[in-house]
């Protein structure tokens, strides 16, 4: 009997189900393990929770490897650069000394450096490389750090852009979470059969609990990280203006949580901070909402995010300020309403109108339910990734 082919999945930012995430790479590892010998390599440091994992998580039929790094408290910081440098150094040592035959590496981007290292070693190690683009670096840094959007900043970024292009060029095939990201990464103009845009998606459809209490107030929920790319201060400032009709909730945590909590207290405490929960529980809480808040700054380079996938898989109407053509086109199908990032009065007015006339919510929900079934459920959409992997392995 021939040995199974070996796939190494490299995903530094992976989140496990008990860390409030059902990550794309966890799902792929499980999916591929039915036919292949799969190793999932990630960091000992959980990026989302900002803490080190004390034990190696267990995934059925998947070998999990954790590499050490010191960690960091702020997403935009020198400490993060140092931490990633250490991780990449440990990753190169791991790869150089890895004695098992690797047939294919499926690698998350970012980090840039892990993919660059894989590109350097793929010929000597004789493996194929698929890069899965989750975010476009260095472009993504121009959102949190305004300086890099200036002419001087853009000039300083040019060497990193060349580095990124070289790294993208190592890929034998490309996957991305949106068409926008796929087009950016496709520096070699790969044939169509070697590239695919597949939304992050979700494992299940989530519906409201049968025992959910009907309340007079509209429930609007933000689920995710409280960090620099997200327009959450606007949400907190809107809360006092719609508090009679709307209850706003945040699920998750992040480096900006303390300052948001302080602002919320100053304005009367109208936003409920519900903390971090395991993925299934967080999604259940989200699904029991009336509206989902896609609060992303106009300067963000984010595209079809984890957050948006979760919202659509709950078939929730979405109130969004994300200025991205692909997102706006998706929500224009009828499942979303746009407001202007930074305009808390407009957001409050939008939520008040939805609370006063909820008939529109059912129509929006049906649109997103159809979208979820067609494009976001992984059981269907990830077959594209599986097909691409089998084509080149």
C-alpha cells in the first residue's frame, strides 16, 4: 500500500475552536486529513487572545506543531516585529531540519517571511507551494499607520513591495479570500486552474435560538477583534443616540478594548461588552442578534473578512461602513446597509430606523441566507481548494 502524500499547512495566526475561532486552516487540515497525511504548523502564541498556548491542541488525524515566539501586546509595535522575527527564525530551523518528505506546503500569507523561506527551500526540498492570501502586505499597513499612505511613506514601502512580489512569485498556485487579493498576488499571471478566490466562509448556518426572548429593543452586535483597523469608537459614540431603541453588544477582545470600555463608561455605558467565548457559543450569541455591525475604518485594506463570513453564515442583516468595492457589491445584493465610517450620528440614525421598521430585516436576512448557502458554506466552497490541491500534488 502506497504511503499517503504529506501536506504541511503553515498558518502562524491560526485560532482553534476553543479560542473563539473556527479557522480556515483548521477546517482545511481536517478536510485534507481524510486523504492525506497532514501536519499543521502554527505559533505557540495566540495572536487573537495575546497569550501563549500552554498545551498543544489536539486535532483528530492531524499532527499539530507549535513554534515558539515571545509574543506582543499591541498589533502595531516593535515587539510584534521582534516576535515574528523569532518565529520565522524558528520556522526556518524547523524546515531545514525536517526529515520527512513534504509533497505540498499550503501556506497562509501573511506572514511574508514564512512564505519567502518556503520559496527558498521548495526546490531543495522538492515540494509544491500554494500561498493562501488572507491579507495583502505591505498594503495593509497603510490602514493602521497613516504615515505610510503619504508620498514619503509609499516611497519607503517600495522595497517591501518588491519583497512581497518576489514572495508571491514563488507560489505554484494561489488561493485568496477575495478576488481583490487574488489579483494583487498573481504577479506571475497563473493560469485559471492554478488560482482561486474562496471566501473564508463558515462551517454551518446558525439560526436564532428557539427559546430566544423577544425584546423591544433591536440587538446590534459586533463580533471580532477590538484593534486599530476597526471603527469601534464610532459605534460606542452612536450608542447614546439610539439607546432607547437599540442594544449594542461587543463580543471579543483586543488591544483597544480598555479604551473603548473607558469611552463607553464616560458616555453612559450603553454598549455591553460580552468578552471572549468559544466559537460555537460566540456564534450562537451572534445569531440571536437582529443586526450585525461591520465596523471597519475607511483606510483599512481589509476585504471579505472572517467577520463578514460569520455574519452572513448567521443570515444577519449587516450594517457596514467598510469602503471596499467587493464588499459593497456583495452587500448591495440586499443584505446590507452602508453608513459612513466615523459618522456616529448616521450610524445611530440607521439603527433607529431599522428598530422602528423591522419588516426590512427579514428581507435582508433572506438575501444573506441565500448568499451563505451559495458562496460561504465551506462544505461547498472549499471543494475548490481541495480540487486545486489535488491538481498540483
